C-alpha cells in the first residue's frame, strides 16, 4: 500500500468509520484541530499552515462548488496527516490539484491528491459500489457497458465531481479504461487502468485528438452529448494505432466537456 492509502486507513480506523458518509469532513477537521477559514487568495485555491497538533486552512472564497471544496479540504487534510513534519506551510493552486494523473508518488502534491481520492472514495468500497450498482441495474452491462449511467451512480453515491469519479474509475473501477484530458482542443494528459490491454501509440500529448474521436467533435461543436447519447461508438483507430492485421474494432467514448474552462475528459473503453 502507498503512504496515502495507509494514512487514510489509519484515519478511518481512528474514527471508527468505513465510508466517508459515516462522519462529516468538517467533524474530522475539527477533531484534528484544523480550523478552516475562507478568504480572498491571490493566485491560489487554498493554503495550509501547520503545527504539530493543529492547522489553519485558508480556502479561496471563489470556490462555490461544494464537491470541489470537499476535495480541496481532503487534500489539505492529507498534507496535515502526511506532511506536517516536513513542511509548515503549503500553497495549492489549480496546478497542484491537477497533478493527480501524474504517477510520481514521491511528490507530496500527488500524495495529497491520492489521499483525497482514497478518503472520498476508498478503493475497496469503490469497487463494491460499482458491482452493486451493476447488480441493481443489469441494463448497464447489457450492451457494451454503459459507463455514463454507472458513473452517474458512482458520483452520486460518493458525492464527488464527475472528474474525480472518472479518475478513480481508472484506478479501481471494474473495467479497463483510459482517460484522456484535452485543453483547448489539444491532448494534455492521459491515464489508463493497469489492466488496459491496448498499446497506446496514438497518444501524443500536445496534438489535437483525431477527428473520429468524440473529444474532437466536442471541441468543434462546443457541446457534449447528453442523456442516452453520452455513450458514443468510435472506431479503435480514433485513439489507437492499428496495425495492418488489426481489425478497426468498436470502442466507446464518453466525453465530458466544460466550455468555460475549455477542458474535456474522455473515458474510452472496449465493450
Ligand atoms: Zn497541496
């Protein structure tokens, strides 16, 4: 187990809880003598000032989204639990919260993000919830895995953003997937499940996604698919290199898009 997972397990054990809904984050922060204040902060989302037995988190008053607020506070709690003896003050910007898809687990920002993900969506529980949703809604598995419907249920259960749920699914979901993030029509990162079987030749960062991909279409039209159309059929070659003897088989892509931030995340999977 990685340090953030060990730290979350200890936190859950200390508080006698098994899932995040058992005890509010506010209560945990209060018990840890962590005081939260909102203020205007220039160029940062949050800041934590730590002592051995207490801390003050200052969170930007621009953050209105409750799920984002919860993720940021969980990230700061991670710093307190894991890093307070190394460094007394840490400042977090958009960039540090975006570093979750990097695989350098030595980095304390990556550690804090992994702590937040594990705290909000414990890996074992995540898998259990995925399986139980599929059991209650067999139609999800009927025709090539309906990930949009499954992701809706997961994000609702854990009360997290769709982005957080997507990324968690890559790490501990029940089907191999790859997630690709694009910014302003250019591929900026990708992350795949450890059991994803396809070699990803086609993934070049700093290039636009191929025209057959849903991400490309979404940037062109400025709108993503909704409702039943969210699961879109794509040819394998939209994202992957196919050898001369390879069949251009059917894959699926579910792309969420924020016009405001010029940002998209696609989940891509094989039925
Ligand atoms: Zn941080």
